[in-house]
C-alpha cells in the first residue's frame, strides 16, 4: 500500500528558486521547538537509497513522526485496503479499456518483465494505478521506501506516529480517478528501461524540487488529477500540520511533489506565518 507512484505539478518557489533541498526546518509563530519537513520519493532502488546524518539528527530531535498516512494499520484495515485496490465486480483490465490497450499491457507484463500468465491474471484484477506501481517495482528490482525506513527509525527512537490523512481517504481519492486517466498513466510507464521513473528519480537524487515540479507538470495528466492529488491535499494538511507542531516537535515526511510551488506545502506554511529554512 505504501509503495505507490505519484506524478504531478509546476511553479517555481520565489524563496527556494535557487535551492536544491529536500529537508526543511519549520520555526516561528511561537513554536517552542522547531519541526522538520522532508520530501520523499515513495520507492527507489536500494543502491540509491540513503538517509543522511542530517536527516537522522532532525528525526531524532523530534518526538513524533507524521507521514501522509499512519502505517500502523490493523489487519482489518489492511484487508479493506486490498479490496478497495481491486476493480469492482470481478472486472479485469480487459473489461475497462480497449483490446489494443489491454493487449499491450498484458504483453508487456508477460514478455518484458516475465510474469507468468497466472500472475498477470491475478494482478489484472487490480485498478490500473496499482498495476502501474507493481510494474515499476518489478522494473526497479531491489528497492527501499523512505516511509517504511522512517517508521523503523521512529520505533527505534520511541517516537509516536500519526498521519496527515487516513488511508481510507487516499483510497477514496484514487477511486475518483477515471479508468481512462489511470490507464493513460499505466501505459506511460510501459518502457523496459523504466525511462519515466528514471527521469523522476534522477531529478529527486539531485534534490531539485523545482525541476521536479516542472517535470511533473509536463506529464500528460489532467488538471483535475493535479488539483485533487496535490493542491487540495496540501491545503488540507496545513491546519493539521499547524496544530501538530504547536503541540510538539514533529518530523513530517511527505512526497517531494507536495513541497514546491505557489500551492506547495512550503509556501503555504510560510503564508501561515512560519519560517521555513532549507537544511539539506
């Protein structure tokens, strides 16, 4: 559930236009202790994965880890999420798109990433968004997730954990994306060299959130998708973040796509009166 790909946005932050940063300190507005916000990529090759000493130090200085969702889910919730990730009424990819599209998806899975027919038949019952994620994971090979690793560190540091939204909210948001839009995103990722993801990864590794912003906005995605998945969620998070950091020091980890731009979390926090300082 936590290893999912999000692609989006555009705009250059005036304050951070020359910065290549992913970790920021949040101060001001009467805060007793600073909090931090870090932009993640939800999945990346294990060979490229690193959590720097600066990030570990910032995390350890906080008393709570807040991510997009709280990953401490009970079994009932996990089962519910699996059900929500599947197409309704036993449908498969072949039922929601053209034969040309479904054949292209099937052939890629069987020929390019060597899935068995039985495996593809099971996975074809999932919503296209989740199939995209599974294919990307397959192409990456051995991978790591910041969210999962941060959860481990939080447990080690005896930190509490929270989510800026519920997993049910995320799943309901996904259900509002049309099959056509999801299929379009899935087809974009059908390259054996994983070129679309590698462009994203290369920009992320350079810590250039402004270029990431531009790159994502050049993707062939609908304005509604960007609005729902980035803008509205960013706006929803600001009062939640504000309430959390007024009570105690929080290490916030969200997808890097949420940080830059006029409607990005960094700018919205500044507009709310906080001082945002790039760290790394």
